[in-house]
C-alpha cells in the first residue's frame, strides 16, 4: 500500500502547480477571483463537540439520529476518521489550520494557535481571500480561556456569535418558573421539560437558519460554520430527548476496567468503579444519547432550511466531531487518551457533484478536511497543510489516501502553557492501534501499547509483549516514527 500511495504524490503536486498556472493565466486575462468565486459551491461546515462514533448511520441502531443519518445518505460517510489530539483546542486548531498539534505547538486549552503561528491561514481565511463570505455561528474554535482572541476574528467576514463561553454556563433560559430536573445532577446531568431554544444549541440552530436566509440574498458564495456545543457535558438536553430512550435499555460499556497490561500513562485520573458507579454510568450514557438526539434535531433544522432555500444543489456539507469521549470504557470518563473511543470520530462529507450514499473504510484524519474543502471549492491551498484531499475517496470509496492515522495526547493531560513532559503518539492502521509514550524532550520511549482490532475491537488487552505479535512491531514502529519525524521537523523549521 505504501508504495502505491507514495507514487501518487508527484501527481498531486503536478496537479496543484497546474491549478496555480491556470489561476495566474486567468488573472492575466482579467478574470478576477470574485468572478471565479461566483461559480464555486457554498460550504455548510457543521461541528459537534465530544461526539464519539455512536450514531445510527455508523451501525449503533439504538441511537436515534435521523438527521445525521440523512446526511450520510446524501454524501460519503468516513468509517475510520481520527482526530489529531483528543481534546478540544488542539483538535479544532488542527482542523482549522490543517496542521498537526506539534507543528502548531498547541497541546492545551489556553494556547491560541496564533501565538506561535501569527500568520497562519485558516480554512475560512483562505475562502475569504478567494471571494467567499465567511460566517461563524457557535463553537468552531476553542470556546474559552483565550480572552485575548475569543475565537479567531481574522477568519470571519462578520463577528462570530455564541462562540465564546463555558459549557457550564449553558443554563436553561425560560419564561416563568424553571421546571424541575428529573436527573440526579451528577456530572451536571439535567432533565427538564423545556424548549430546544432554552439551551445553546437550539438558539444556535435558530441563528444559523437566520444566517442562511441572509446569505441566500448575497451574490458571493458562503462558508457558514455552525458549531454545536453538544453532546459535550453537561448532559442537559430537554426532557423529550431523554424520553426517547428507556433507561433500563440504554447500553453501557461491556468492560468497565482498564485494558490488561496497559501502562499507567495511557490512563487518566477520571476513573469509575464498576460496582459503585454503575447507576451513574448508566445515567451518563442515557444523557449522552439524549444530547446526541438533541443536537441531531438542531442539525436537521439547519439542513431543512438549506433545502427549503434551494441552496443544497450548490452546497458542500462537512460534518465532524472534534474527538470522542469515554463514558465508562476502560474504567474512564471524559477524554485525553489515545484509545479508539477518544480518537475515532464521525465524519461525513456531502458534495453535490459526487454520488450520494457511500461509505469508505479508508483511514483519514480530521486535518484532511481543510485540503478536501479547498479542493471541492477549486482553490489552491497554502503550503502549510499536512493533510490530504479526500476527494479521491468521494470519487472511489475503495481507494486509500494514507496507510495510518495519527492521534496524540500529552502528559500531563493539560500542560497549561508548558511543554509536555511525555507525549503519547498512536497510529491506527487497518488492523492495529500502536502507541508509543515518549519523553517529549528526548524522544525516548518509556512504554508501548498494541491492540489488535481484528480480535479485540474494544482494546481490552495490550498485546505488545506477546511473542506472536513480534513480527508486526518493527513495521508499525517505523510507520509511527516516519509520521512523527515529519511533523516534528516541520515544527522545528517553523520556529
């Protein structure tokens, strides 16, 4: 596979140079970027927060997600998409710049990506420079602890709305007396009989609908980013979404303990006790499902309006989650690991010019979204990008664009402006997840993990020390080293 993949790169570079040559020729002939932009598709860019791969369209039939399922039927569903770091700020910075966390030197929540790369061109900036009107409603960049930035104003044609706050401030807004909650309140769960617009995401959907109506009147193409705050904690979806699921039938993870032979570095301090916390785990999974169905309904409202305005025929839709979430798996809660449940994310791309209803098992990464949308909009991307266009997969879902996908996480989990002491680098291949825990300064490996997804999709046993897997380790270690070496060398060269 690697030889075949390597042979495609000169063709990609030649294609990019050809596009640049055509661009220059058009300018010479007096054709402006604005005139070219009039023929380009709109982009509806939908982000969700902390949504692991738990949707009906991904085979979890207990999940009520008809609107996201509908997007899957209209486009291409990526079965094996992976985030670059399993926490909000680094993941989103990576998506929006097309650069890996080590290149950006962003591994925590407070560090804005422009601190180290002030001139980086974000995806909406690129589109703006090519005649697009770029607008943000909701959470796209990180949502707090960056008071000097409050998102990234340079990316947008108009100020962002409902983009900067805390998740804990998402309190219900109602007229009159607040209905009581039927949830326990543990971990912030709420179950109140309120309208969808009582919480952030309902109001974001309403604002996005208003934005679409205004954008319909413009002559230039648009990039509308709609960032929903759910299904991130607190799980406080309106009651009707809780009532879609019967608590006793809500599935919980089969194994509520860490993997056998797992290194301590792979785990976090946010742990659960299988006996003591069973009811809490079930309530959290119930609340998470309610939150998924709640945000799914808001996505449906926005896409329905896109259809009603007759904009769908010329609009690319990208749907993605920044990372996954533990709700008892491996005996953990929340994220900041490189286990599959945190690294694996849902991702769908709808392109009017490509066949609908397709799925691909190709390994892809969130940082591939930037070059993919640039490609679909016929815009030459900047040289900073570390991902690959996924348009070849929209044409032929059986193809491959890369042999592995890389996810990382630091220790301490939240470095808070400091350099990480240890970094966990994890690659997902077609069969394996291979992880190395390295001293960040020296690169020395202190622990390793290997999970065989053919026999152990839940990653319950670290088999790195089992002799029958010895033959796989050198190749996996080389693949990981190659990816890490490339990205660390880019980071050093840009300092």
